[in-house]
C-alpha cells in the first residue's frame, strides 16, 4: 500500500510539473505577443488539467478500495 501511495504521489508531482511548464509556455507566448499560440496552449492546459484531475480521482478510489 505504501508503494501504491508513493506511485500516486509521484504521478501527481509529474502532473503538476507538466502543468507548470505549460503555464510558463503560455506566459512566454503572451510576452512575445503570440496570442494564437497562447490560446492553443491554454486549451491544451485545460484538457491536461481535466485528465490529471480524473487520474487523481481514479488513483484515490483505487487506494481507498485497497484499504478495505
């Protein structure tokens, strides 16, 4: 169970890092005045965030079931 919890934690950290990188790319695009790229990156970030939240919920559900 500790191993599963550790894996979930690592996945969450990786997801946060990916989102952070996308936010930085959005910022850079806005600074460069590239609104189209920034818009596309925001859409990508939104989709990625939804996937990450969904994955987190699944991971927590699996962890909860493992505890039973």
